[in-house]
């Protein structure tokens, strides 16, 4: 056992000794301390192995070590900013040893961040936790325990800083009052130091005789109040769903889910037994079929039904759940879930969370969070049909929680044209009859590959047409209102590159239709709708599925 491991073991022994003296179960106190240590060291590289040396001596399987460590961290995260359960019980009973138990917890917190090279924000988390423990027991700052790393040359990773006696590596940084062994605020509140009121020599730029500099307090500006929108009823939200173009199977399934959940709620209120229906959903379908829009409506509907307190939508993909190394991924996933609690967590391209240990860690954490927040968190996973089967099959916890799959079909040509008309109308444009005919040919000539953008394809067509329309009118002196708003067939036809300004423009503003029944063939434009659609498919955050509405 290394020095850092033995330090954690010693602090846990101190915690259990105080618990036994106070009449608490020492085993429960040790478990509480281990959970605090895991929660605070969760993002510290190699901390899991060091933690397991103390928590589970002799355990060598890395998979089991990580599972035990992150399970303990998940169950202890709430104690990063709040007193532990046993401490609260001592405080509530006004026990004489409440302050000693709080101090012993701060020793555990101090030892936890010594299990590896802790980033500064992890140390700040430990500072906040220690401050919460001491504040609960009301331990005066001057009675706080000394730094556990005093005399060791500073905190790992902060050796470039020097400080006054016993504060090696932390000079000029202050934190929550009464915090033992830290002196760090959170990363959001840390600011450059300013001379303290008892430091007269600082005005001349001289030494301060060991006085610790003080941080400038940061008072956040009050956020302007946002006007609150009136709450919508379930009927109004379902009407919005029904007004969407296409998606007939989706609408039917959402109506069915609402009926099931409504009856379940009524049976419960009537004192009858009601089977618990899983509220988590799988959305399968190609890009641009309205999955994000429907997910947002689901959150609002569940809120209107009283099943979720907030109903907000948090949309993420793999990059926002998986971190650069094992350990940090669990923390990152848990933080995302915390933002979604009370509403819907929407994971797009969820099948990307397969095939490596980082993805597995994210999935394991997700399953744990779904269990911990089964009453106030709904998770919707989305992606292509076949890969989503593999995603669900990788973890039994996923298969048991995701029992409802909703298929989003590709839009038909008529539906795509209706979407295009809706987008144009929303921007005060209108397609002429020949433009409609041209667009129909474009839809018919476009292969429906898995990467086809559906509603996004219609939006891209519209945006390119607006660009050609503007170029067509660039020399118009007094265009009429119809000139400014009507999109013609030529605006939906690829145009040759514009000629240099010093050469005469021999091309007419609008190309005439070719003779025969079909218009001129539409060839693939490397910078046109298809290419733009692929870019839009790769970047959800810049072009969401709401474009399909």
C-alpha cells in the first residue's frame, strides 16, 4: 500500500473511530467515507486503483475495480456539496461529536485528492465538500485540521506555487471559510489576488510578511427575468404533433403512449394497482425525420401529464458523454444526466456508445443514473435502425428499460414538397408552378441512401434557391413585389459558374425549359443540396431536426 493509500486508510479509521464513539455503525461510516472519497477522486487519473487498495484489498481485476469505484462515486456525488447522512443525523441530534465527525470527513476528502495527480478543479470540489461538512457542524475556521500534504512540497501538479507556513502550493488562493487544508474556491469564482486590508507593505510592492493575499469577491450580475410562456395542455401539445407533416406512425405511437400513461395515472389516483410503464423511448430513422422535434414535444407532454417536473430537453451525442480517459467519462456522463433531471435526455446517434471501454463506462453510468432518477428522468436514444439494435443489446440494463421503439419513416416526395412550401412561406417566399415541377424531378432523381437528409434536404434546396434568386435579381433596378418573393424553376436548377466581371454575361437570367416532357437533367452539385445535407447530418448542433417542421 502506497503512502497516499495508507493516508486514506488512516483517515477512514479515524472516521470509524469517531462513529463508534458516537454510537454509529462503524461499517456504515466507513462505507460513507469510501463513497465520499470516490466521488471527490472520480476524475483523478489512476485514483480507482489506489482507492480499491483500501476499499477492496486483494482485488486485481481492473473491470471490477472500476465498477466498484464508479458505483461508490455515483452514490456519493450528492455529498460533494452537502453533509453526509450520518453527519446530518449527528447534527440533528445535537451530538457532542458532530464536529469531530465533520472534521474526520474533511480528512477523508483531503486524502481522496491525494490518490493521484488531481486537477485544480477537483481540489476545489474537495474544498467545497469540506466546507459543507464543517458548516453543518459549525466548526470554527481556526479549529480546522491542518493540511494533510504539509511538508510534502505542495499539491501534485501545483508545485510551481509557494505559500505561507503549512500552505505549500496554495498561496494567494482562498476558498470557503473554515475549509481545512484547501483554500480554493470553485474555478468559476477564482480571480487574481488583491492586497489584503492588513497588508500595508503591499502598497509599495514589498513583501507582505507572510500575510495571505485575499481574492476579490465576485458578485454575479442578476440575470434578467425571462418572460414565462403559458403552460400548454396535453391536447394542445398533441395538436402540435398532429400538425407536423408526415410521421403518421410516430403520431399514432405517441398518442398510444399518452393514453397508457394517462390511464396509469388515473388508476393510481383511484387507489388501483397500475403496472409501471417504461417511459424511456428508442427513436429509429434516418436524419432529418423530426426526431429532435418530437423528443421536445414528448418532454412537454410528460410535464403536462405531471410525470416530469420540468420537461426540458437536453440533447447530446457521444462527444458530450465520453471523456479522454477512464474515470472522467463517468463524471462527464453523470453531469449531463444531472442537467436533464426533471426532463428528457436525448442521445442522438446513440449507437456510437459501443465498441470500447469509454463507451461502456458511459453506458454503465447512464443505466445507473436512469435507476437513481427513474421518477424524474426520461431518456430517448436515437439512431439508424440496425446499429441501434446492437446498442441496446450490449447491456441488459438498457434492454429492460427501453421497451418501446418508434420508427420515423423517410418523407415521401409530396411530404418533402410540403415541407419546402412551409419553409418558403415562413420566409415570405412562394414557389411558382414550374418551380414545383422542377423540385419534384429533383426529389425523384435523388437516391434515398441512409445519409439522405429528408427535411434537411428540403431546407438546403430552399437556401440554395434563395441564393440563386438573389443572384438573378442583382441587376434589377425596380423589382416588383412578386419578383422579390417568387422562386422559379431556374432558382432550383444548378447554374454554371458566374463569369468574371470583365467578360459579358451571355447567360439569360432564367434558363428556358428544355423541350420534351422532362426538364433539363439535374446533376449532382458538389456544393449543392446533397453536399450541404451531408454536412448538416454531421453537425446536429448547427441544424437540428426542428428544420423538418
